[in-house]
C-alpha cells in the first residue's frame, strides 16, 4: 500500500510541477535519483560499447595482417612457378629470339602455363 501512495504522490507532484506550482524537495530528490540511475546505465553501456569497438579493431588488424601475409605467400608462389615454367620452356629450346616465339607469345605461354598449373593444383600456391 505504501508503494501505491508513493506513486500517487509522485503523480500529484508532477502535475503540480507542470502547472507551475511549487514542488517538494522529496519529488526533486526522486527525479534526481532517477536521472542519476539513467546516467550510470548509459555510462556503463557506453563503456561496454567502447570495449567491443576496441576488440573489433584488434580483430580487424589481425585479419588485415593475415591477409597481407597470405597475399605475399601467394605472390611468392606465383613468382616461383613462373620462374620454373620459364626454365622448363628454356630447356625445351624455346627462346624469345626464335622467329615463331616472340616476347609477347613467350610471356602469354608462361601466363597460360601458370594458370593451368594453378587449376591443376591450387594447394601448391597456398603457403
């Protein structure tokens, strides 16, 4: 019953305040407590969100670093495979100076060879 009386008093004081009538110190203290509680809840939520943002920034930085390492490893594998194919072509007697094997044709054969090699075994190109 005491709670109902408090609610009733609070409503009366709020109506009096909206009409411009004097408000009791008790009502002002209740409102101040409510605002302080809301402030602390919002501050806690704010700090929690900041913590989550920091964690996500760390995860993003780690993912970027991993992606850069993977890209470097793949690039290295492609370069090695390209060099291997160039050596194989040289061993077969094809040179960029022969009339039917110009530089453009030689490079395109290496590129096609590299793509075919990748399609046959993509795991070979992953670090």
